[in-house]
C-alpha cells in the first residue's frame, strides 16, 4: 500500500471588518513562470467571517495531479476551465494527454508512459492532434498541472501544442488572496501576486507542516509559522485587555460622579461632552469569554452622534455602562466603539439606541 502523501495546512484568520472569501493558489514551476499563456487556476476557496471563531484552513497534500480537457472556449483570461480527466502524478512520471481531432468533438484521454522524466521533475506531453482544425471548428484543448486539495484544485492551465512536452520542476509555494475570483476561472499571475499574501514556501513558512495567514484590518497580510492560538485564548486575551481599560474608565467615571470637579482636575485640556446618539450599527458577531468567576461579552460597532467630538475622548457612558472609543475621533460625528462587560449582548444592544443621551470623556 503506497504511503500517504505529506500534508501542509494553511490556517486563515480574518481580522477585517467583514466576511472575506480566501483563495489558495500554487506558484507555477520555473519552466512556466515566464509564459504569459499559462494562467492560474483554482477552485480552492473558503469564506471566513470577521474574527470568526474556530479554525479555518486549506489542507494541501503533496500529491501532484496532471489534467487534460477540451471545451468550446479557448484557454484565456477569465475563462472557466476544469479538466475532463485528472491523474495523480509523482516526480519522474511522464504522462501523455491524447487529444482527439474533430469531428466529432471528443474529450481527451491520458496515459502514463514507461519513459521516466528526469529526477525531481514531472513531464506532460501531448499527442499529434490537429490543433488548427479543432480550433477552426470551435474545439479547444487544455492542459493543467497542480495539486488537488481537500478544498479543490490549485494549479495552472494552458493550451497545449501538438507533440509538445512540458518538463516541470514542481515547487511547493503558495499564495492566499481575497478578491473577485471564481472557481476554475483562469486568472493572471500578476494580479494574484499584487493582491495576495507573501509567498508561503515549504518548509520555511511552516512549523510542523502548519502556518497561519492573517488578513489584517488594514488589508495587509501576516504569515506566521505554526497554528493560530486557540480561539478562546485569542478572544480571551483581546477581551481581557478591553476589560482592564473598561474597568479603569468606569472607576474614573464613578469618581467623577462623587466629585463634579474631578474631571476638570484630571484634564485641563478637555471636558466631558454631552451628546445625542443618531444611529448605532453593530458588527455582525459578538464574542464571549469565561474565566473561573465571570462570563464577559465583547461587542463592537459604529455610532453617529449629533455634535462633532471636541476632543480625543476615549470612552462614552450611558445608563452606567461604559463603552470604549476606538482611535482618535476628535472632530468626527461617527466613530467605532467596543463594549466589554458582564451584560448580555442583547441587553447592551437594546440599551444603546438612537436618541440616547451619552457622556463622552
């Protein structure tokens, strides 16, 4: 029984404010890298929500595949192409794709040849089909090379010439991208490299065959060898930091209520601002963090008030509940905020609504 191929795992973390669809691409072998008639081809994609809990991943076996097909559309940018026949291929294999000559239109077959390819390479050759006659009759051949993952195919596709052999030196280097791609739609390598993560290379980008790709809130990418932290640890550490800030501000507000002049003494540059909420938009997801003594809720959203903020306030308070302001909102009427505390998500959402009179400090 043949040994199971090694697997590499790419974990996905979405820190942007909205759901993203992640696509995985395989960098072409050096023999195809400069050929503009070779296109990226992927059906491996995964949608991940903003800060979505759990582990989301591409699982990639080191099992190469070769494919061949024929359709009524020529190989080109934006054309959807998937192979009619696909075979597992190993280094030193030589495969032949046998394309039919029309009429009638007919799909190809593939066979493994006894002649080995040079060490560390895989060879794919085509038979002597009549390409000119086929294309004149609207029948176009295609050839593909790549890896079949658990999420789908990642690789590349091109139009083969008759009696042409492609000898390829595979390399395990991947890209993760977000964008308006579609399954098996042929894409340009330049577009992918401009919009994707840095190259994810085996073995340098991996730890124990695992790596984590993070899409940041600013549209950047971070590649970190190894697994992402456990969801509870990741959210917990984030919420704990918010909790400490919230508690500190709550203490300040409590002291200010005991002594009306306290905030004036605290800051001579800015005074609390009374304002009215115009609109509140909540982020789609909420998170929960539990320790031995308490269960906490973490919420985030965007608020619009009537009057522009006169200073870089850090919190606002309504009905004894403290909300943290994200970033410098001085001069703005709309800004992002978070809540961390022991009230339920629904209670907090029902509390902070349009018309609420808040105090910013």
